């Protein structure tokens, strides 16, 4: 860092609000705060906006929610003018969109890039938050907003010998900006979650030989991606307000409707038992053909009734067996250890078909575990696989990872890491008792990763802006949840989760992928509509469950 750059650092500078993160949540929050006339500073670790879409540049990376739903609704001009090219946008297109939003609303001037926030501490005497960055910034603000994302801390697996590997080593979520040419290479991929399932078919086309090292198979449904037809889009956009209403209030998690005429998605039945085998088969075929994660919405109780869930899982296993020609490979790809959908369902383009290629092979780590990574490959219990390139698609320390790697301290110097030692505790996923004027956008305890993130981000930001405006109007300095309200909300989140099959998934929703992480189901599973009603009611009742001080 040269001297000019050093002078740009914020030292003891005061703002009304500091926002951590310039992904979609941070961008929209900054825009709305400006509307309130507040002075905000954003710190962002990347060198550009986009958050998860800035970092995750692996081949085939794209959104698993539809573009026309996974986009901002706050500006009618933006939503009408921006043109998505595919049903599911690619990472480069979503990043261009984030950049466009930043430029269109002139947001960059309040963002400091390449600043990694390491600490945020509340001082009771001054009633200010002090935020510090790894690069030496130190700034104060009345309000601190965490827009740090749910999947922003990559998990590097603890495999012996990983550092000895002499070939090219890449992590899906920290992909080189210049891209990677796999031509003629022997490539290994560790992991078969959403990232790997998107990357594998693309790498397979280029690589000389691709070996997939699979520990746990996942359920994947076809995306049925396509270029968007401009006429179809024009008609869809003519009804954009009603579509947005469906996304916000409809059943489910805000992924919305697909038809030109807006109507909330209607499942074929409340429960699988209402349907004959043939009717269920037909409903599942229809949803399979439509494509995407909405497959689970074919019957209302697919994620709460074990028998319905089993019928869904059987259907997908049948599809896998019908697609993959080698019966042994097909069996290895059939998930059997978790109810379908309780680990995030993957959405793919040609994933299972890829295993029919001559240059692709699958290593079932359940049968032959990895012993170590060597200088030139992977040694399993029965063979050595020589590799030029190794790709780690091993996931994230989800939802709490980004918050807990900062030193966040509230009243009395209480560390968030200490408060959350047994799992995250938050009121509505918005605020944390003992941490006044700290807001978490899509925090644990809100629908977050179960939902369409753009729907949830806008809802959280709008709610927080109303709350901040209320404080400004009423001359209130501090807001924080009542401990009782927080306890009751945590109980409620658990109760809702326990009414579903999610806790049986052993997923990153539960923290099960990170050694030593408490196993708590973190997102709120009742759906974005129900959650929005709760948040609105809390606000209407004078921010019930929050305490303010003048
Ligand atoms: P995921 O869904 O957490 O997948 C990670 C994968 O990596 C999963 O298949 C893991 O197998 C595997 N993994 C992790 N550690 C190891 C080791 N040590 N050995 C072998 N295999 C391992 O992460 P993704 O990035 O794919 O997706 C995350 C979300 O990002 C996704 O849902 C979208 O919302 C975007 P395991 O299941 O633990 O046996």
C-alpha cells in the first residue's frame, strides 16, 4: 500500500452508519440510508461490489433462483430496463448487474474496497460503534449494519497433505479472476454440493480426464435453463408488481411464479397421501419438467412429511438410475442418507449425464476414503489418482462464519462469539440482545438461505430503514432486542424447524459441515410471507420486543 492509499484510510472518522459488506445487502442499505439523509460508510473486503458474486467465479457458477425474481424490485426503472439474458443468470451477468446498480445509484463514493473488517466494538460511554479494518481504518458510527452474507467464508477441508500438492489448486469460492484453462489436464474435484454440481459438467467438457471425489451424494434437479425470450420477458415485466407481491407474500421462500399471468404457485396437493401413485408421478414429472428447486413445491408437505418426502426422493433416484448408464456409478450417485431438500437441493444442467462421458469417473469416498493428498494427486484407501489440477468445492462456514470471524463486542465488552458459543441467538435475525444499534441483514433466525436472498434482503433493509427513521423521528438513540423476546424467537425458530424434516439433513443449515460448530438449525423455515407478517406486526406494535433509549 503506497502513501496516498494510506492517507485514504479512515482514521477516527465519524459516520451515522457503518455497513460491512458491499454485496446486494450492503448496496441496497447504502442507497436507502442516503434516502434518510444519513451519512454512511461501507467497508468491503473485495476490490469490487457483488459479495458472493464477486468471489464465486468457478466454471458454471450461476444463480439457482430465476433472474427475474433474483433481482431488485425497489426501482421500477431498474427492473424494467435491466435485461437478463437467461432464465438463471450466470455469475458474470449477476456481477455486471451489481456493478450496474452501484453505478446507477452512485454508490461507490461511499464504499471503501479492499478493507477487511476485523472488529466492531460498542462503547457505552460514547454510545458509538468503533469499526476496525485489517488495513488500518478505524471509524466510528452510531449504527453498525452487518451485510456480510450467508455464504462468504470458504471452508478449506482438513485433508492431510493438502499443502503438499504441487499441481494447480483452486477453491471454487476463491476462483482466479483470469479463469482457468483445463484443456488436456487431469482434474480432480472434491465435493458434490451445489458449487461442484454446477462446475463438474463445464470442467468435464474441457478437461482431459475428470475425477470426482464424492463423500455424500446430493439430490439435484434439472434447471431447465434457457435463453429468455424478449417477448416473454416483456409480458412478464408488464405484470412485475404482481409477480413481486407473489414473491414477497406467497407460500414458500420467495422464488415466485413462472407464468406470465401472475399467480402464486399452487401445489398439486397438501400431502402426498391425497394422490394416487399415478397422480403423484404426474405431478412430479410436471414439476421436474418445469425445472428448478420449485420441484419440492409439487406437494405442500414435501419437507415436513417423511412419507411424502420419501416419494419425492424415490422419484429423483429413479431419474438418476435412468440417466446414468453405469449401474454402479448410478447407485453411488443416489443419495440415501438425508431426506430430499433437507440439504440444499442442487439445480443442475447436465450433471448426471456428465457421468456417461468417457473422460469422467467417480470415486466413492464412502467406500474408499481419501488418505491424503500427495505432491501429484490423491491417495485413497485403494488407489492413487494422478492430478494436474485439484478443485476444492467444499462449501462454507455458513450464516454465522462471517460474523464470528470479526471481534464483535456489545455492552460490557461481551463478545458475540461468547454469546453464540452454543449457536446463534437473535431476535428475528435482525438484532441481538446486548448489541445495541447492531443490525444483521438476513441474519440467522430469519429466512435467509432458505429464501430468495434478494426478496429477503429488500425486506430486511426496508424494515431496518423504517426502524431507523422511527428512531430519528422520536429522538431515540439506541435500539436492541429485549432478552425475553430474543429467547422466545429462538424457541419459535427451533419449534418451526422441528416441525419440518430439515434437522434430519446434517447440512450446513445446521452447521454440520464445520468441525466443532454447534448444531443448531439457523434459518427460519416458516416462509418469507409468514416471516414478513411477523416483522410488520412487530413494527406496527411499536417495535414490540425491542427496547429503545433516548
Ligand atoms: P456444500 O453444499 O457445503 O458442499 C460441499 C461439498 O464438499 C459436499 O459435497 C461435502 O461433502 C464436500 N466436502 C467437504 N469437506 C470434504 C472433505 N474433507 N472430503 C470430501 N468431501 C468434502 O457447498 P457448496 O459450495 O457446493 O454449496 C453451498 C451453497 O452455495 C449452495 O447451496 C448454494 O446456495 C450456493 P459432505 O456432504 O460433507 O460429505
